[in-house]
């Protein structure tokens, strides 16, 4: 068994007729790490055999809606089903001049 496995949950743009929005799941030695939480991430996790509440860490690559719109549902599911506390990593805010 490898120490890490990477799954593409979605690779589409914000609006795409056949592909879900961008999300990746990294299974690192049994720890579920989500990179971007698209709107369909919770359903894609479940379909892959990873209950959404198993995710303990989410990395957000940038603040576009299609990369964060699934955070609400993920948090909601975890509040009812339990699982590890959710740790969220986001990019530093940029100062606009």
C-alpha cells in the first residue's frame, strides 16, 4: 500500500456541462485531505467511499466561488456526523492598492 493516493473529484470549470468543479482528495496514510471544496465535493467523496465527515483538512487554493462553495455543506455534514475537527488553510489576503 502506498503512503499517499490522489483522487480527482472534479476537473471542470465553474460551469461545465459534463465535469464537476475542481476538487482533489489526498489520502495520506488514512488521513483525508481535501484540496478545494467545490459544490459537489461532499457527494463525490461519498461516491468514492470517503464519508464527508472523514475529511480533517481543507486547503483552499484561491477564493473563487467554485473552489469554496462546498465548505458550507461539508461543515454542516460534519456537525451532525462527527469526525475530526476541520482545519482550513487559505491563501493570505492580498492588499489591493
